[in-house]
């Protein structure tokens, strides 16, 4: 079935036939990996599939989007690392009894690194950078002492620059390059920032990790899965079903939403046949369901000079009259907002197919009547 709203795994996980074996091979060989893809493209699902569903590795997962500062991030990391060494609820135990915790730590045989954690904590964390870097060392120490070969997933890694600054990258790199018992997996949805961190020569993370890009789901794979679902339901379909999947470009989230809407429509209305009109109706419905999110994206561009004009011009294939330097800067900025992608020299595309559709509406009045022109979806 088609599940939406949260990352998927197991039976809900479709395709990624090319990505899974490579990703697992990297992990087995302790090769650090960076995975970049636009928002909602299935990064977390891929991680969940490998780590939670297939359960082949010991892993620590932290989401940097949810961290407010380096200390809170370090706390999360330490909590998980120490639980691998048999110390559950580290922070809670610390609050209850420092001497009790000290005894436990000394009993688990991880050299004196546990004492160092306590020193950091005892008088309230003084230097959050040092504390954070220390938390990384704890993972390494525990992984190596307990022979766990821990895989360490840092989701939304580009947010490290939101909670800290460029220098933290240098500091991190100099600490983790010595780690031999930990494999790092960096995920990120702002492709240009991730590329800067991992592919620009001046960056401390240059060539540190193998880079994998997640693009849309394989259409053939998705179509096979979809056909099976509707065949089971005894719902017939014509070629528009495949055309619609092609139109959605394998966008994992939107494809799942559209197919799910179609599936429930099939049940509720006892549908016999999926045709072009049905597909168009469901597409329109799902675009409108995502409208608040999409309009928020648009309104963010309107707050910055010329951003909306440039975005609009990309969606509609015309060029705006701006000098090349401003245009360059706006492109970079739209990339950093995660909205566009550079496909070849000077050529950009909109990452989000529904955002593109919304930007292509000629008559905003129609939107009020909940009608949408979907120009590129033809039978
Ligand atoms: N392999 C897949 N099979 C089926 N559906 C998928 C798959 N990958 C992603 N999806 C769909 O896309 C949605 C978004 O996936 P996920 O949360 O993994 O993406 P993400 O890239 O981590 O997103 P975000 O940038 O918001 O963190 C899921 O809720 C699911 O509906
Ligand atoms: Mg995610």
C-alpha cells in the first residue's frame, strides 16, 4: 500500500534497487557516505529501510534539523552511545547521582573517556564545541572497545552550519578522521550546501565521503508496484496511470500521496476504471492539499529581491532582465533554499513538480475556485 506522512520501510518501501546494494556495500566496507536529495525524496526512508527494517548494523541516528545547539546535539549523541555500552538514560542518571553514574562508567571499561564526559557535565557545559567534539570521540571509543562497528547517521547535516559556524567543520574533520570504528553517513536536503561541504576543494570534508544522489523513484518499478495494488482491487486502468507517474517524475512523496488518494477513491467510490479524467481529478486534489506548503515556499521567495521573478521565469521558460551578477546570486540563493537545481551550465530546473505547476498558473482567480491547469500532463 501507499503510505504517506512519515518515512517508509518494509512492504511500503518501493524501489531503490540500485541504491540499496551500493549503500550497503559502502557500509560493510566502513566507507563514509554522503547522500543528498531534495526535500521529501526519501532519504530517511532509505536509512530506515537499511537500519530498522533489515537490521544489519549497529547505528546511531541523529537529526540535526531538530537540534537547537551543539550541546543538545551532543547530549543526544552521548545518550545513544552510552546505551550501546550498557548505560541506559545517561542524562537522567547523571541528574540522579553523579557518583552512582561514575561507578557504572568505571565498570564498563571504556578507558577514562566516561570521566571526561562527567567533567564536561559537572559544572554545566562550558565549551559547547569541545563538548560536541568529545561526544563524537565517545562514539568512537565505545564502538571500538565493544567491537560494535557503529554506523553514525547525521540527518540534515547542512544544519550544522545553522547551529554553529564554518569552523566547526574543520574541527569535526580533524577529530573524526582518526576514527576507525565508526562509519559516518551524512544526509542533506540542501544540495548546494552539501556539495559545498563535500565537494569543494577548500572544504575540510573534501573527498571525505562517497557521494550518492537520490533522484526520483524508478518509474517502471513504481508502475509495477502500482499495477499490483490495483489489480488486487480489481480496478482497471488505461495508459493515463503510467502517464501520471511519468508526470510526477518519480517524486516519492507526491507519487505516494497521489496513488494513495487514488486508492481510497477506488474503495470509497467503488471505481471500476482509472482513466485520464480520474487521474486529473486526483492530481488536482493532491496539489491543492499541498497548497499551504507550496505557498509558503513561494512567499519566502517574495521576501527576497527578484527571487520570485527568477523562480517564475524558470518554471515558465522565459528569461528575466537582470544583470548577470545579480542573476547569478539569485540562482545561488534559490539553490540554497532548496528550490532549484542546476542541471547544466546556466540551466536550472524547479525541484518540486507541484511548485512548478503552481507557478505555471496563468489565472490566479482559478485557484480560488480550486481549479488548476496542469499543462504537462496529457493523455
Ligand atoms: N522508497 C520509497 N517507497 C515508497 N515511498 C517512499 C519511498 N521513499 C519515500 N517515500 C515517500 O516519500 C515520503 C517522504 O520520504 P522521506 O521522509 O523518507 O524523505 P526525506 O528525503 O527524508 O524528506 P525530508 O527532507 O522531509 O526529511 C514518505 O512519507 C513516503 O510517502
Ligand atoms: Mg528526512
